[in-house]
């Protein structure tokens, strides 16, 4: 594989003594005592209900809205790993739709499919055999269940959690590259990873596979004059052949180095690209941000996606 590189997650109570009944008298002392105990117990129950702690809410319920923030402020920070395990691991336990752009654009739709882990701003994300996948690729807008159309010619999916200094590892399989009437062929068609995602116009992007055999590390910066509110600036570029129908272990890292940010692309055990973003306009994206996946005109699957802590230099 030829490469060239240019740097740019119980009620108890007392039992009374038996007494002889006296005709035509009121209730016996035993009955009064028992009644008194029952009253006291009832009062205790009422007090416990009104003063006790409420039951905790069910965990894992997905948020009602899938809109990512417009800034890099974390809305759901990643937990501290236990026993040096990953911060977060993507799991796909049941086959079918994970979420799609309709849930993002119309979160009030009762038929929308929302995910506790993913926000899909474009296209559809599915689960199949324990992996995440783009599903069939087309250029149409998906229905609520992505049964007729997927829109996955332009797939954008980001995590609800945010992360700072991390290594994102996964196995990638590219199944096919195609085009649609809406999305003609482009050199950059392929699969890419988002890092430090603050908004769709403010992020880092690292290529894993491109139609033209190139790979780049880029910074997308806000630009009011751009069609989608931002433009890409290349920080580093190189070459990496994109193999189809093969599972390929890959990883990307993002680490703060003071006020700068180091980004790295690894194919298997080999470092393909590494670059330091020390730019001033705009300033490097330090601190927490979401991670995500981008697919362009590409049917692909990914598995074993883990986010692990990466030590700052």
C-alpha cells in the first residue's frame, strides 16, 4: 500500500392480657389497643409516603430532541472509565433502524425513531449483526422508519456524549461506492470520522476511505458565506487505498497539546497521518466535543467502535 504524507465514554404490636368480658360495656381494652396500634401504623405509612424519597427515573430513556448544540459545551459528558476500560463503546443489540434525519428534523413526530446514543442529522443509521451500517444508499428523504428511502447518500451521525482527549477505534468495511441524481460522484466520496464536533460547521474531520485513494485531516470552520455555514481547511494529506468488502481496523486520535491540538490517523498498526493544529484563524478546537461518522455516496458498516482516553503530551 503506497503512502506519501504531507503535513498541513412487621408491623408489630403488643399483645394485651385477656380479660373477662362485662356485658353491655364498650369495646374491650384489647380491641382498643389493637385499634390504636393500627392507627399509629397508618399514620406512619402516610408520613413515609409524603416524606420519602421519590423513585429514581428509569435510565436509558432517549432525549425527546435530537438537536446537537451549536457550541462545543458538553451536554452529556463521557463517564470516567473503570479499570482502564473504554470511556464508551457503541452497541447495536437489535437489528433495524437506530435513528434517521426525520427524528432530528421532526422530533415531535410520534413515529420518529430516536436513539439514546446517536443523533443522525442526515440519512439513516441502521444496526445489523451487531454492527452499525448506512443501509442501502439513495438520495431521497427517509420516511419515519426508513423503509422506503434512507437518504444515506449523505449520512451524518454524531454521539450524544462529548469527549476530549481520546482515541476512537473501529473496524470499517466499505461495501460499495455509488452515486445518485442528488449526489454526483466526488473525489471525497467515502467514510470519514468527526472529532471535537461542536456543530455541523465547527469540527475536525479525518478521512478513513476516499474514492480517489487520498486521505486528509481537515478543520471545518464557520463561514457565513458558505452554503452549509462552514468551509474545510486541509491540515494534512496523504494516500491510503480504500479496500472494499474487507473489515479493516482503524483508529483516530485527538489530543490537546497546550493551546494546540494533535490529530492522528492509524491504519492497523501504522500511522498514516499526524498533524498539529496550531492555527490562529480560527483557533484550534480544544476541549470537549462529539465524535461522529460521515458517509458520502458509500454503503458501509462499522463494528467494535470504542472511545478510549488518550494521554495528552
